[in-house]
C-alpha cells in the first residue's frame, strides 16, 4: 500500500517536468544577460599583450658579449667587496696600532719618571741623569698627548709628577702659583723668622718658613687699607713693605701698622728700592736720583727729624735701580754701574767714594745685597742668571749659576748662615747652595 502511494506521487512530478524547466529558465534569464555583459566589459578592460615582434635569433657573438658584460660586472662587485673588507681590516689594524703606540708611550714616560726620581733621591742628587730622563719623558708625554685615544686625566697627572720632580732637582722651595694663581713675586728678603716675599701679582706679602716649606700671609691687599705690596725690607724681627700707594707698612708678630713718613707724599716720586738700617729709613727715588733719609729711634716714628736728601751728589734721574745700606750706601744703576757712598764724620750727607768692581768676566748686575753682618756683598745678574759674591774691596770672590731652565730672576736674597741663595723665577722661589770659596 505504501509503495503504491509513493510511486503514484513520483509519476505525477515526472509528468510536470517540462513546465518546471521553463519556469527556471524564465527566472534565470535576467541574471544570464547581466553576467554576460559583465564578462564582456571585463574582457575589454583587461590589459592586452603587445604584438610580439619577430626576433632575430641570438648569435654566438651576442651571447659572448653578454657573458663578458656579466663577468665584468661580477668582477667590479667582487673588487668593491674586497676593498670594503680591506678598509675594515686596515681600520682595525690602525686602531690597534694607535692603542699600542699610546700604551708604549705611557709606559716609557712612567719608566723615565721612576728613573728620574731615583736619580734625584741620591745623595748627592744626580741632577744631569735626572734631567736627561725628564727630557725624554717630556718628549714621550707630548707624543702620548697627541694620540686620539689619550686619557687627558692621565696625561695631566703625569705632567704634574714630571713638574714636581723637575722642581725638586731645580731646587724649588715653593711655587706660589700653586697656592694662588697669578702669583708673581718681585722682591725677597729674609731674617731669622724665614723669608718674606712681596708679590704684586696677587697683592700679598708672603712668609715662607720651616722644612718642609710652609707659607703664610703677612699682608694682603685690601686688608687694613693695604695696597699692592711691591718692595720689602727687614730690620731685626720687623718686616717693612711698601705698597703701590706709597704707604710703608710695618709688621712684627701679629701687629701691623702704617708707618709712612709725613714727608713721603712730597719727596717720594718713584720709589725704586728702600732699606732700613739702624732704625733709619732710606728710600731710593728713581725720578730724582736721590736717597731720602728718614731718621727714627725705634723703626716706627720716621718723622723725628726733617727728611733730608742723603746723597751729596744725586744719581742721574731714572738711572738708579737698586739700593743697599750697610753703613755705606750702595746703588746699582740700570746700566749695571755700582756706586758707593759714605758719610764722612764732618758731614750730614753721604759722599761718593771710589769703588771699582773687579769682575772676572763681564756682567750686568741688576740688584745688590749688602748687610752689615755679612762678610761679602752680592750682586744679581738677571740676564746672565748668576749671583756674584764680592768683597767690599771690589774683588770678585765667586759666581753661582742659577737654574737655566727657569725664567730670569726678578729678585734674590743670600743667607750666609744658611749657605743658601734664594731667587725668584716667575712664581717659584728657588734655592741654590752657597758653597764656600
């Protein structure tokens, strides 16, 4: 029964299939037209290949030319690659070489400095050997400083060490520029309390004392209305300094006083040098060529009597350079002439007396030191960098060479008791042994 029912329904569907196909065809007709038009438009918009032109067949010559061109291009590429590799290798080699050269230079400097230090520490010091090592070290240090990989901090430290060794073998007592940049001392004297240095560069009157050397400030520009200390002298334990305002200051212990004579403003025009002897003040005025004497009983009150021109015959104007008083008055002129004055018992003024300096070789003294308790007088030849010892009869006793590696000296002081010559070179105070002759 069921099978018959199914079969009858399938037959009914089969009899109506033509009508079903026509219905589908009628429904699909619009879509078919649209698809056809779209395909046609797409085909029109597609890029078309150009018409292939007839090609000539490759010949053996053309193929050979292409192969040679390709080989040349490959060779150029290989050459460029090889050049780049070579450049990189050379740069690496050069960098290693620069580093090696710098390291070797630093090692050489350190070895030279060690050798120089050993030579300097010998008893007595081997100055020549130490100087040779320092010269070599300086050359190597300059070479190392030019290296592109130089460690500037290391270079600076080595330079400081080299300078210290050089100062030691040169006899530098102290470098004032290390204490106060700009230091430029111009005058030096000494007594039992140490050395006293007038320093116009930084406006100080320094005291140097002790071993090792210590420094202190006696006067400073601006304190107590002090100007710039230019000149310095001693009398006993007291120290006198003349500043750029023509004021005379006296320091003893912790006391500082202005002891400028009242007559100074009228008589002191251009002070070249001064000295205190037997409590009296002697001022060498370059402009007038006169030595002005201010008498005192205590080295403080220089207005006890009227100021007097002490030289019977004054030096030519602007010719006097240095003054020393040891009972006699000694003057050195700008041309190196040594003039001696002496006060006779019947006169209140000093008269020029004959004096001839018998130099063993030509010199041009710029300054003189004559102290009554010392056996000799001393001259500084700044240009020749020498100190000459002379008897008061004019006979030359000895010459002492000063360091040639330093600037010309600007001042000096000789301590016979300490067997030492102290000189000023730039910012440095240098000691040279005063050997017995």
